[in-house]
C-alpha cells in the first residue's frame, strides 16, 4: 500500500485544484476519507484473515464502500461548510482513490474493488508503486526511502499535475 501521506495526495490536490467550493473542513475530511479504507487493518486484531472480504483490502476497498461513505458524508454538508454535491463528489473521489492506488502497488493480495458483487482481489496490470513497509520502525530504512521515491513519481507528481490542470480549467 502507499503510505498514509500519499493516500491523502489525491483529495488534497483535487481540493486545491477546484478552489473555493471546497472548505478547509471538507479538505481535512477528504484527507481523512482517503485513509479510511485502511482502518480495516483492525481486522487483524480480531483474527480476521487478510483474504477475508472483511479483512485488509476487503469491503472497505470497494466502490460500494466509497459510495456509502460519500452518501453518508452528504448529511454533514452544513458542518463541512460545503454544498452536499461537493461533499459527495470529493468524499467519493477520496475514498475510491485509496483502492485504486493500492491496485498500483507491488505487494499484497489485491483489492476487493467490486465487493459485494465479487470477492475477487484485483490489481492493475501495471504496478509501479513500491509497497510500503508496515510499522514506523520499518519505514525509516532504505526500503522506506525507496517507497517514498516511488510514491513521489507515481502519486505526488500526478497529483500536482491534476491540481494544476484543475486550476487551469477553472481559470478558463
């Protein structure tokens, strides 16, 4: 999986790209939404196997989960100081970007993107992002540095291009 920092890159870039229609509260909420699917790692504490639909990269990494979170988030539009449709779109983009980035990584079992219709774990054919080591101690190693370089190239750089493109479109 990409690091927690890189999962937040897509909603941050999108928010900064579209501008004033996204409040600061919504930007922070979207960054949280981008890491929300990895809360499924708590399943390990309950003995739920990785490969289970309830395990890591299971149902929380699905399009259905992203839609559910986005629909629920709309009810908090007033607190997020944004219009409901903006909350829905940005929340959905944030959550669904997580499994899509995971599908680009070099490790794991894939993601259950199509749950509940299929429990099959999928990857993209091309997987250029180095999988992040688990645990803070393991992160501060040569492998952790390699992951950061990989993420800069395959996550941050495209996110910066996305942000600049959205700003350019907004000015036209």
